[in-house]
C-alpha cells in the first residue's frame, strides 16, 4: 500500500485503487443495501472509474457524490442519511464520518493498525490531536 501525506479534509484514499482522491466532483461515497437483510453496508470512498457496477443480484448499490458529503453541509447530509439507513454495524458509517470530517484522520488511518498493535489508540475515540501524533510518530518509522 502506498502511504501518502494528505491535505486534511481535501484529500482521501480510494478504497479500491488506494490512490489519492482530490476531486470531489468525480468521486463517490458508495455502499450496498443487502436485498435479503435490507442492511446498508460496505461504505467506501471511490474514484469514478473504481465504482462498482450493479451486477450482484443480492445487493442494491447506492451512492452520493463526494462533494455532497464534505464540509459543514456535507456533515449535515451524512447525519440526515444516517437517519434513513438500516445499519447492522454503525462503526462502518462512523468511520466514513471520521474520514471525511476529522482533520488528519484520513492520513493517520494509514498508520492506525501499527499504532494499535503498539498498544496506542485502541479506542475509536480519536481526536485531531491524536491524529497529528499518530502521523508524527508512525510516519517517520516508514521512511
């Protein structure tokens, strides 16, 4: 996996190709609704060319342009969307909120598994300051 220094709240990593997302007009937040359970799941940030096609008959694909879910209005849109989702695992959706709205989180998440395996940051309660500390501490180990 490539590791990137990202511009907070302006760049993210595509969940398919692992390349940087910087254009919110041609990228998506997408997810599946399981046609059997009606659960919304598998939330991902993807480039246009990485979007899934709706060939799987067990799922209905849903999506929002990324520009609709970033910034203050984007947070309001995500919270409104949350009220209409049927989530089996709330953590999947809160992870998307962190990625899109917590400064430095998207870059820090590149190092989170390493930080957690070292005994640091086991909780999902991570602040902007924590994100900066993770980047400062663990990014230098990968150079």
